[in-house]
């Protein structure tokens, strides 16, 4: 997931998945969802973002973060 803010247009884009968007729908004033070929939401565009969200405060909670465990090297 990637968050991109464009200050020149005051737009926040939240990329949920990589890949090309083939359709976009405005679901609320100044809020557009981007869809891929399978009809899945891959992005959210929020216009006038600084007026609609606290962009200076970003909090993540309870994300399902997975870490890889390394296997110890075999003894020689």
C-alpha cells in the first residue's frame, strides 16, 4: 500500500494494489475509486485532502505484518 500526496492539487492517492486502473467511479464528492480489470478497488483518490483529513497525523494500528525468519547457516 502506498500513500501519495500532491500538494499542487491538494490530492491524496492511496494505492491499494499495483497495476493499471481500467475504470474509475466517484463514490462521494471529491472521492474517486479506481478499479482493475477484475473489478477490484486498487486505489482511492481524495481531492481537497488537507481540508478533509488530518494529513499531519498518520497512525497505523494492528496491521498483519509478516516477517521472514532466517534459517541458521549449516555448521561446517
